[in-house]
């Protein structure tokens, strides 16, 4: 999967992630390959990207769109 995190001051791209854990407004949510198309409101917290290593990135309230194994987080 691919993940892109976009904020007003920076864009970070992660071309190969195995799983993404999101701080969704309704609770923690995990995205795995083949996930259905989804639009999610995120609360402040940490997005955790899992690949060869685990990366935790803080996010403020934002939105996330998932489609075709691509994850876009807009802050």
C-alpha cells in the first residue's frame, strides 16, 4: 500500500506500508491491503505505519481517504 500525509507545510510519502493504524473519531482503525473505499474523520493522535519498521507520526484533527490500496491523510 501507499500512504501520503499532506499538511500545509509538508507532504510525506510512504510508498510501501503493510498496515496503517489511524486515530479515527470513533476509535482506533486499521487499514490493511484490499480495504474497501473509505472516508474517515480523524481525531488528534498518532498514525502508525507498519512496514519493515514501525513509524508513529502525530496528526491533528484531519481526514483520511482510502481507495485502491492508497491512503491519503489531509491535515
